[in-house]
């Protein structure tokens, strides 16, 4: 039963807004030290207890999922943000000699250089130097990869950093008509480059420093942009959309405030590397507007991020859900579309079976031709290669969100990364080949 009265409302209001440490109060954990900061809604902790609390949070997120095993090669994604700086430090501490229950994986660090998307590159280059120095001091391998790597050349084994790739990427980038589409496009390409780097250097896990605050914004953005079915992949502790690489988010239980406190208490210096959203107005795109909305609510109501995040956590895919991924972002394509396609397939199958029953003689005649047809198939393969892709071929292989981005590119699908177009071309060739011989199959 609800018993809301004026007294209760006052108590609640007081709790929500109590952000200052009261004079003479003690750390709520050890009850001996003077508190340094307030975490969650109203828990004041001393420096030592706060560091124990954050380290425990990091270790328990990794421990619960049991994703990282001894000797795994793990690629840490550095971006220069507060959260990526905290991630590097937490990993370093967890792997250190004196760490309690020391972790034993082999880390490397990747930084995706997006300076090609910016007008002024100097600040970005300085930021990269700072990050490189930080990683070198830690003694971890550092991979600085431009976002246009292998954009045009589908051969991922080669270096992939050349003028052709750069100009192909710049051409596609210049076509994007809105900042919302640009941010989406960059996030998709960034992830594909991170995964390609992991594969190239034999890493099997990738760690990203997304906090609960970041993920709350991601969650709302996905809903706003019609990508609701991607939420379990986007905010879960382990993202298994790629068959060979697992994306892990060990900071997903941290708020951005906790990350900032962790960095401050450890005297960590972080370098802000400018990106496409730097100095952009809050109403310039959906992602920025959502961030502003969540942050302004969080400032007045400290449970906002937690409420959004926990609600999103309850959204999950059922176990039997198998999906064909979008070739650009690897997230599931629209399920309704798949079911629709499935129904059409069944209809076609029934018609084919009926034909077989009604036209036995013709079928036998065709069977005699199978051998000849199969023999000539290799010769036809050359013709299949030049069977050019159409816009509808590409659109049918992308999810709703990526289709919107393609539309914002003026539907110039030929500007998409070459490895995607190559895969779609192969799929088309295979489908055509199957169609050619379907009448001859028993
Ligand atoms: Zn304490
Ligand atoms: Zn997609």
C-alpha cells in the first residue's frame, strides 16, 4: 500500500539532493576515516574504501562473466576518454605483481585514429602521442590504426593504410548529409577496424571502457534510431555478435562520476582527443541530444542512469533466436523481415513441390540435362562475376539503422567498404547459381 505523505517526500528529496559531505561524518564502510567523496546516491567513502569498492566492481564484472581466461590475448580500446584511462589503469593493477587474485591475460592496446574526419589534426596528433607514451610506459604493445584502414581493399592481411583507402573513406564520409548518420557510420566502421586489428594480431577478446552512463545513452539512441533489437548486444557485458572475437565491457557497472573519482584519486592524467562531436551543439544530432537529456536528468535525479540501464538489462533475446546479421554492423537484421522472407520461401517451396507432382515427365527430362548443366557451370562463373550489384541487393543485407545511414549517403552504396560489397557480391553469385540449378535438383 502506498503511504506517501509530506514527511516521506521530504526525506526522499533530502536523500536525492544530499551531495555534500557533512562536517564531522565518517566513511560509511570503515567508520574510522574521513570521507573523500559521495558515490551512488548518498554513500560517503574514504579514499581507501572508494578504491577498494571500484576495484571490486571491476573484478566482479569480469569474474561473474568468466570470460577472460589465463593467457588470453586481450585488446584494450583506448580513446583518451576518462573511462578508457580508468580501464587501462584497472587492468594494469589487476595484472600487477601485488594484486589480490592476480589476473593473467596478455594485453595490447588499440587506438583508432580518426583525424581524417577532422579539420584540424594537430590536437589529435598530440593526443595520440600522449596515449602512445602512456601505453609504452605500461609496457603493452600499442596499435594505432587509422579508421580508413582496409576501407577499399578487401585484403585484410595487407597493411591497408594507403591513399586509395584514405580517399575511398573520405568520399563516403563526405556523402553523409547529417551528423546523426555520420556518428552512426563512424561507430560501425570503428568497430569493424577494432575487430580486424584484433584478428590480425591474434587477440580473441576486446575490452571497451563503456560505463553505465555511456550505455544508457547508447540504449536510448538505439531505440530512437529504430535499432531496438540490437540492445542486448550493445549494452551486455559480453557482446558475441562476432563468431571469433568477444567484446567485453568491464566498466558497465560504473557511473561516469565513479570513473572520474577513480582517475582523480589515482592522479591519472587523461588526454582528450578531439572527435567529430567535439564542440558540437547539444541539438546537432540524436546522439548528442540524448546525452544531454540523460546528463541533465542525472544531475537532478542521481538514479536516472541506473534506472535506464537496469531496464535495458532486462531486454534480452530468447535463447532460440537465430539471426542473419547486418553485413555492415553485424547486429541482427529486422526479425519481422526475416519471418516475412521465411514465409515467402515456404510458399515457393510448396509451388515447386506441386509442379513436381503434376509434371513428372518434364522433370525426368530435366534430370537428364543436369550433367550437361553442371559441366557448363564453371564457364558461367565468369559471367556471374560481372552480374553487378543493385541498390536493393545491398539494402536487403543491411539492418534498419544501416539502411537509414545508406539513405543519408544518397543511397550511393558503391561507396560502402569494399569487404562488405565483396561479401554481398559473393552471396548474390551463390544465390544465382543455386537458382540456375534448382530445377535440376531432386
Ligand atoms: Zn573507509
Ligand atoms: Zn546494420
